[in-house]
């Protein structure tokens, strides 16, 4: 209640003076936290129809008169229709056309503002250019202001009366309901950009509060949805509002459920909660509807199945659902870059590497407007060639990423050096690259997001230290490209192909033999354990569990002898757990996972392993509903 008073008082004072910078950290949170779910979903809720006197216009009509200060506005129906039209343009690779459709009314219509700023933010996230990030933040700030104009207004008197009555928010118009959803979506996107904008603590706090505020709005809107659901046949815009709620609450539930258990416990303490099954259910319900956000619900589920489940999960992907969801998009947008990208990912997850390569190349060829989609395809093609051990082609795409993409220079350069390390010296000479020099560049290329170094970049920096000038004669990494392939869960993809797994096993065994013939060094035990882990993964994929278990046990028995790569032990326990699970020993597998989770800390990629352990425990401790 006090927060409501502060919110209204701040609005009054802001007309007369500039608010101190520190207040800006908290204003987004205070704007909504003052509204409790019980207030917004009160039993006396009355649904007010949209203001039909608002000026409507034909789709695509120019914003005539805006420059002269026209007060014309777009009605809710037109805003939804044009936002949906812009989404279709975007999925058809007509990115500039989508922006131009939305731009004229982006400061007048909440849905034009949301759509326009979302495209600008997406471009910023994909390019990682500082100017694009600034443009994204500016566009999202304008979008929040536009959405704010349509939200439920609050006066100081109303904030005091709310102490005595729950009726201050009994009536929400259709526009006010949609404004809450649009505001929450914009707030979440601005939080993401705030994290990547700078590494200072103020931005980190700002981003965190924006996420919390967005989460609170979605919870409140879900309460409203439950109240009005029984009368939905009378509500013209009910299904659009429902689609927004399903997308937001579903995505929040799904993403929060992926977090490691210790983080979930902390977030629950401050009001967050996540349920994977509920999140997927909400997204599926949203995807099955006919709202403007239905395609976005589909794309969110596709991202979960084709990417998130692999990187932060167990690698066990629901390919059937992904194919089913993608089918209508392929029919409607056969040359859409985003759709082709998902199609290629699904083919790769099925083991059809060659078909995936063909589709990724098509994805590159169908448009030149957004090169960022090309970079995504370069990344995928590089990995496919690594799986196939076509090192020169893998090098080609890693080099393109180094030259064109700013997403993670440290990772790209390390991967390029790692790939070249797999080639004979005479073939490296043809490229005119200096492998040692590349490894030495890695440390200077790392970046920070939300004040933290990226885990994969930290891992690359640690591995590259072996080539540091201070080490005298640089040591040589063993199978660095395959080690990175393991880190990115590539063995779960290769496991679909017996031929690729057998070829990788041959390469690993050659490295194993070479190590046995070398003089003992400080790195010998670490290198030997890495090779055993990789060999065990190959053997596991080839259905040779006894030999795989011997390899994994060798790593575990060498735990106290490791000097640098301490991550190998908990990751080996993770692989051993999956080996036990494949043999039907579920209880034993769970016990091993819990050992990996509880008995080890402060090792490389710890958070990534905890994500995967959380996903595995979720699947194994109860029957899957997927």
C-alpha cells in the first residue's frame, strides 16, 4: 500500500523536478508491486469494453498528422492486427518492412510500440554492437512510456482509499488489461538489455528489479484471467489477453524451472516459482489458440526443445513435438530464416547431419538483410563439421565467426585454435594461422555480462593458459575441439550416428596411445583423464557400457591426482549416472547425480552441470509428461 503512495507521489513530483538517479533503479518495480493479485482479481471485477471512439485506420496507413501534434490513436483491434502482420513480415525475412509498418505509431499504440521495440532489441542481442544495444534500450524505454499511458491510473487519494477498500482496481478496460501484458513484455526485454549494456552493479540491480516487476505483473494478469474466464464468450479480446498471459507465465515457469535447485530455493524466498510441466502446458495452450501470440508460444517451445534442452538439459529432446509445431510454419514460411533454422536443428537432432547442413546453407542464402542469422548458421555448420571431423571446413566457419560476429570473440578464437590443433602441421601452415598466437589472444577477448564473465569464456581462458608465454615452452592441449564439443553436449547429437561415434572413438584412442608414449608432465594426469572421459562417452554412444564404465571409473580414481581440470570428476559422475540409467538402475543413477551436485564446487562450468543435473533429476524422479 505504501508502495502505491510512493508510486503516485513520484509521478506528481516528476512533473516539477528531475528524480535522482538512484530512484531510477527502483521506479519500475514500485510501479506495479503496489498492485496485489488480490486487488486486481477481486471478486467484484467488472469487465469494461474497449473505447470504441478511438480512431481506427486501415492496415499500413501512414501516421498522417503526427508531426503536427495530432492526437489520433490506433484502436486495440488495429494494433493487434498490425502487430500480427508485422510478425508475418518478420517470419518472411522482410525485417525492414516489419519495422516500417510499426514505426509510425510506435509512440501512440501499445502493440506497435511492443512490436517495434522487440525487433530493435532482437537485432541488438544478435549483433552485440553497442550502438544497437543503445538503440534497443531507447526503443524499449519509449515502448514502456507508450504502454504506461494505457495502464490503470492511480491517484494519491485512491492509494489511501485502497487501505480501506479493495475496489480501486475493480474495473479494468480491455486496453488497460492489454497494457499490463505489453508493459510486462517490454520490461522483461529491457531487463535483458540492461544486463548486456554494462557490467556495473546499478545496471545489475535495475535488471533484476525489472524482471521481478514483470513476473509480478504476469501473476496478477493470471489472476485476472481466472476471474474473467467464466464470461469469456462475452469478451471480444479475451483470447488475445489469454495468449499474452499464457506466453508470459508459461515462459517464466519454464525458464525458472531449469535453474539449479539452490538458486530456485533462493528465488522462491523472494517470491519467484517455476514449474516446468505447468510452463510447457501453458505454452502449449497458448500455441493451440488463435491469438497474435500463438506463434510466439510455438517458437518458445521450439527453442526449448531444439536448444535449451540440449545445452542446459539432458540432451533428451522431444523431437516429435518440435516437428509437429514447426510443420505449419514450414508450410506458411518455407523460406523464412528463423523457420529454416529450427528445421535444420530438428534434422540435426534426429541425426541427419547432411540434411541439416543443406538446410543451414539454405537459411544463409534466402536473405541478406540480417547477417546475424548467417552467424547462427555458421556456428551450427562449424559444429557439424567438427562432428564429422572435417577440420578444414570447421576452421572455415570458425574463422567467419571470428571476423563477423561479436557475440563471444574469446570462444570463437579459442575454437578456431582448437580446430587447427586437430590438423597436421602442414595443413595448418596452409591457413597461415599461428595456433599458439591464437590461444594467447583468448584472455584479452573475454567479456562480462551483468558483471559476470561468461562461463564458456572463462573455461576457454583457463584452457588457453597452457600456451601462456610465462609457462616457458607452451604445453599442447589434447583434443581441445572434442573437449569443447563435449562441453556443448555434442556427444548427445553424435550418439544418433554410429558411424560418427566410431570415427570419434578412433581419434580418441590415437590420442590415448600418443599420451602413453610421452614423457610425464604436470598435465599428464589431467590429459589422460580427459581422454578417458571422451572415450567413455564414445563407448556409451556405441552401446558398450562395461568399457565405458571402466573409462569413467579411471577418472574418478584419479581425482586426487588432478591439478587443473577438476571439472572432469563431477562431469564424469554425470555421465556415469546416465550409464546406470540406461541399464535400468534409476536409484543408483540418482544417487550418483546427487553426489555430483552436493560434493563438488568451484570448478569450471559448475552452473552448466547443475542445470543438467536439475533437468535429469526432474525427469528421473517422476514419469515424464512430455
